[in-house]
């Protein structure tokens, strides 16, 4: 069975600091991995996805994530946090089946 | 393209009432799904469909029905609402399950059951 673990339900960073949001997955086969962002009172938007073409994936708004098979991780990073990055972030996984599995989310607060 | 649309945006029901949450997409996507979002629990899959006429249960299907008579529409029915169904509901669609096709989400329906 698939599962996704997001370490840290709440993360606070100062404006301009590095953002690191952690995601670990369990899968018996190489999965497809996604990061979504949810702004208040909105639906989820895709930030980036892992397609096996490259282990370092670049997404929108300078976010990127690195797939590490040995660590079963897909952590999300951004070099410099902006106030507009404050949102809820979800990691999701799908293998060859019909279902997506989402983590419980990480709420990012950016401190001015 | 309007993308994925959901109606209504907000709804208040009394225990035992029934209602249908509407979801439509204009992207000709084969795959559609319904999730509920509760604090601290992320998104949990209720039902999904891989094409018109085909539906299947997700992680939390009890108390909900779905049907998929057209590619565009995927309504979610609550037969007898319960307070435990108070949640935010999201509909999503995807062009398919080949490769790393992502899901596109609607804006959500916030449901309160009293």
C-alpha cells in the first residue's frame, strides 16, 4: 500500500530564508510524486512533479524538489521565502494504480 | 477553459437531509475523483472514476454515492447527511493515469451538517 509522510505539520521561516518541507513515501515500485500548494479558501495547485526524467525537479515560483530513491524522499525546497509563499503544502504519490495518496499537509508561515 | 468547477461553494444541511455536490470539467479528462479535506488529515479519497460509466471506491466511501454518466460530470451524493460529513470537498480530474499525469482541482465545497 502507498503512504506519504510529511514531517512537520507547521513550519515557520523568516522572509528570505530557506524553505524545506519534508516528504517521505512508501512504495514497492518507483512512484510518481507531486507537490501541491493550497492557498486559503482555494483548491490545490500543482507546484511540481517527478516524472523519472531527472531527480531534481524544478517547479513554479522557484520551488524545487529532489527525488532520492535510497531515502524514499521527495523534499521540497525554495532558496528564499517570500511572504506570498504562506500556504498549505501537500505531497502526493501515485504508482501504477488508480489512486493518488496525499500527505497530511504542512502549513508554511513566513515571518516578515 | 473553465477547468474544474464545483457547486455550491457553501452548503449547510441538517442531519438526515440529502444533497448532491456538483462537479464538472471541460478538459475531456477521463479520470475524476472526489476528496474530503479535514484538519490534520490531508485529503482522503472518497470515490473515483476512470471513465464514463465506471466508478470505484476510495478510502472513505461510506455515506456517499457517485455516478458518471458523461465524461464531463461527476456528482457526489450524500444520501442522509451526518455531522461527521462536515468537511471541505474537492473534485479533481486528470487526463488519465499514464505517466505522471497530475490532477486538476476544483475550488471546493464547504459543507456543514448540523
